[in-house]
C-alpha cells in the first residue's frame, strides 16, 4: 500500500509518502513570519502557494507517478482553521481525482505513532511539547488520553513570549537554551503543577517583571529549570498512575538538551526508558500523517467525503485507535 499524507495544521505544509509502513518521502515548505507569531492568513496563503510543488517534490523523491499512490491521508486537526483548510482541500482533490480512499488523521496521534515507530517504543507515556501544544498522553481503553496538560499557554509559546521580551527573534527556544547554558544563579520563580496539569502564564509574567533585576542568562536558566521540572513532574505522575515504563518526548521543544536530560534522569530513577522522536518527526511533517493514515486504513478505517471537514478543535481522546 502506498499512502501520501498531507500536514498543514500550522506553519508547515508537509507531504510524506509511506510504502507498506516505510517512509519513502518527507518534504515540506515552511512559513516563517517576518516578526511575531504565526499570522493565520499569511500561513494559509503560503500553504496555498506551495501545496502543489511540495506534493510534486514528494512524488519525485519517492520516484513515483501520482497514479501509483493508492490512498491519501491528511491532518484533519487540531490546528489553525485557515491552515487546515488548505491541506483538506488538497487531500480531497487528490482523493477524488485519483479515485482513491481518504483518511483524516489526528495531528497529535500522528506525533505519537511516528515517535513509537522511530524510537522503538511499545506503549510509552508521551510528552508532546510544541508551540501550540503541551500534553502528557498515555494509552488507556483503546484511546490516547491526555492525563496532563497546560492550563493556559503551551511551553513553546511560553519560551517564545519570554524570548520576545528579551529581544530574541521568533522562535525563541533555541536562543533561550543557549543563554540558559551560561546561567548559574537559580532565581526562585512560580512553579505551578495542579494534579497532572501545569500552568505557564504566571511564570512568564514573573520573568518579564524580573528582566531588569537579573542577568538574562540567569533568568533563562531559572525559567527553563522551573518550566521543564513542571513537565517532568506531570509526566512522572502519569507514568506512576498508568504503570508505564517508557516515555517518548516529541514536539519542537524536544530539541532542548536540558529537557531531555531531566526526563532521562527521571526515567532512570524509575527504572524506565526515555527516548526522543527523531527531530524531523518532532517537528510537524507529512510522513507522520502518511504513516498513521496507512495504519488506520489497514485497520479498516477511512473518512467519507462528507465527514472530511477539518476539525480545528479535535481532541486526542476523541479518536478511537483500533490497534490499542
Ligand atoms: P504545534 O505542533 O503545537 O502545532 P508548532 O508547530 O508551532 O506547534 P513546533 O514547530 O513543533 O511547534 O515547535 C516550535 C517550538 O519549539 C517553538 O516554540 C520554539 O521556540 C521551540 N523550540 C525549538 N527549539 C527549541 C529548543 N532548543 N529549546 C526549547 N524550545 C525550542
Ligand atoms: Fe505538531
């Protein structure tokens, strides 16, 4: 089976092709705002302008004609409505013009599935940390359930907000990481974990207020220590609650070495393993959509044309996962 998958939830228009479970193409075109965060209208214009070429590039890389594709998967949600629309239209058009089945894939589920495959994990608790999502997810009762999540903004968004105040261009995570490595003074900041949920807005506000009182290296260091400890604490609780001994890290913030280290220490203490999804699959990509879509199709799932509208608020736990 050859499945072409389209990702377009946010800044990335990605196209992946999977043949019998193996990734044979993964191309993308990324919108980067000149300043500030994602502008939905500009991002969707970018996707519209680059959709056809990105699909063509994927086919070329896989050395395939479009007629050789036998199924289409697309990221149906959650995400920015205008961006999702472009991927949805491209996927429906291909499905109809080629006369092949269509399957809608949940973006968060796809991050988990590709991570499990590439990091060789069986049934992990997943810490998905990105610009728009911060969730602790585990399988239970045939679904992926969110056991912990941010009560306000995502960790990536929190990092980017702090960065903006420091005059660092978007996305700010990598530069904050560099500054943090040079910091050594631990500044006490708000630490908010409620059950398995966590919150970042108080922490961000406090850091913004302290800007003139401390070295920025120390602030970045202290911000990271607090913010990541919250994530690791929530993840550990979910592992204990579910009795799982694997943890998968994914999402753009997974690039951070200190977060990886903290997660590894926690896992080691519990006799568990912590692994990261390869960075190209931590970021938004089409391959994870093609891969998960193909798994769904092989399990007998497909999405009828009339049910293929995009779902900007589609929650992870609303999806039945046939193989769980
Ligand atoms: P989502 O997947 O939730 O839709 P997104 O696509 O915006 O969100 P990603 O592209 O996965 O998110 O990740 C981007 C985020 O990762 C940004 O907030 C960025 O600051 C952060 N990030 C990137 N590199 C690092 C790093 N080394 N340390 C910390 N954060 C990082
Ligand atoms: Fe993502």
